[in-house]
């Protein structure tokens, strides 16, 4: 096959992905679901679940192994810049004073019970769902960490669309979700390092490398990028050269963290955290990076995830239904009950407690990133991958119905006073 023929196949695959994710995203919005839910479903439908079952020959021709390799590279680039945008959108003013303390308690209330229940479920099905050669405790850490995630970017968008981002409950939930995600990436970095090295002692180099990178980026890197931000503020926008420099730093950070065995999304996220807290910088990054990333590159990631989702175990007599029910129950109960209880103790009504529990259960794109990294490092079997994809879709789709049932239209704004704490301008 020559290069022109190969390019044509890649273009055809990208066109199919874009059409499917756009259509399913619109359908999701029509039934009052976030667009990302439809895009996740589209990715699964492009895989063995539908396309591969109805037209296996066409699917194999559209997504052969070499084209999948290209999709993997594109999706990795998209994920790295996505996590960069997530990190750059976090408002450091949120992490201060009483607001930070209360949010930290809420985050812990979502992480600890969910992690414990997820690890317990992993231990229960270790013999049937773990890859060969994986130790029990690494497997438990991975499943517990995956279920502990909350989709911070999607949650921010929901809160802004509902007009409650500047309320105490909105700010509390948003900061807690950011803490959850940051903790999850730390857990994943450690798991990957240990899993690749074989023992905690052998993983010290990787963990130390990641820690040094984060420390340098958040101190020296932040200071240097701060000067860049001052220049952007003076000029009122980013020049081509400045934008090229930012892209170079993100790519270099992604390359380094991938090289030391942590994965590129960690480098993207830390680089985002190091970006200056400038409204002009944020506006420029959002304007220039968001559309291409969210419309094309992230849907490629959803498609790549869907192509890896094997659904044969969910057929009649399949053996995945019991593990699915147990893992789903652990994921939902840990987040919902843990977060709702803490919100209630902090003085909010049961309605608000239930609403926060539902929102914190949304895992969205973040858990898909987590489990795809695990798949790339051989920590996930196809069966467990399929179960966790189902958890991602169901918990994310359930977030808004639970929220609306807990707080009917208008109630979320009528009973809560605005918060004085500024919130990130996140889509």
C-alpha cells in the first residue's frame, strides 16, 4: 500500500468518527444529556457492539490495525492537550481558606469509599478479570482509582449551563471534582510505575522523576510562564510565536512523562497547572485549542476506546453481567452516598446533598482516559475494559437525571446565595 492509499484510509476513518460522534452528540443533547455521553456511545457503537456485528467486513476495512495505530497517536495528542486545558482552567483562588477545606472533605468522601468498594470488587473478580502476571494489589489499586474519578471539565460545564457555578454548592462541587481528578492521576502514575517496574522499589525512579518534573514545572516553569503571561497581557493576545512556544512546552512535557513511564496526559495536566492565571491567556488557549481538540481529536479517542470494547461477554449466558452489576454498584454507591452524606453534614438540605452525589458520580471522559492508559500498559483485560466503559457511560448519563430529580428547575438558584469565590471559565 502506498502513502496516498494509506492517507485515504485514515481520512475515511476520521470522517466516519466525526460523523458518528457529531450525530450521537446531537441526539444526546436532544434528550437533555451532555454531548459527551452521546460521543462515548458513538465510540462504542463504532466497535464490535454494533458496527462490528452488523458489518464486520466494512468495519475491518475502515479500521484496520495500521489505521488504529494512527488513531491512537492522534487520540494521545488530543488527550495531552485536553488535560493541558483542564489544568490551565483551574482557578488557583478556589484552593484557599474554608472553601478549600470543605471541598477537600467532600473530595475525600467521594474518593475513599469508592476506592475501597472498587478495590473490594477487584479482589472479588481478580481470578477472572485480571491480566496474567498482574499482582492482586496493583489490580485493586487500578480498579479503585478508576472508579474514584469525577469528570471535572464536564461538571464545570453542567454547573455553568445551569447558572449555579457561582453558588456555594456549585463552587464546593467543582473544587472537590478537581481534587478527585488530581488524586486519580497521582494514583495512576504510581500504579503505572509499579506495574511496569514490577515492585515499589523498582518504581522509585519513575515516581521520583514524575515528582521532580511536577515540582520544577510548578515552581521554575510557573515563574517563566508567568513572564510569558505578562507579555500576552500587554499585547492583548498571543502571537504566533508565543502560541508555538506553548505548544512546544506541552509536547515536550508529554514526551518526557511518557518517556519516564507515567503517560503524556500527566505532563499535559501539570503544564496546564503551571500556566499563568490570566484571563487573556485562558481566552487565547480556549479559542485556539478547544474546537479542534473537542470536535475531532477527542472523538477519535472515543472511537479508539470503542474499538477496544469487546461486548461478547454481555450476550446471552455471558459471564460479565455479575461483575458489571457489582462494579457498577460499587462505583455508584461509593460516590453518591459518600458525597451526599458529607454535603448534608455541611448544612445543605437532602435535596442538595442528592444533587451533589449525582454530579460527583459523573466520570465522563476522565475514566476513559484512565482505563485506556491501563489497557496500553497491560493492566486491563478486554472484559474489564468493557465493564468500565459501561460504568463510564451509565454514571455520566445518570448525573443530570439525578440532579434534576433532586433539584427541579429554579430550585438550585432560588435557595442558594452567590459565592464570593471566583470560578474557572470552563466550557
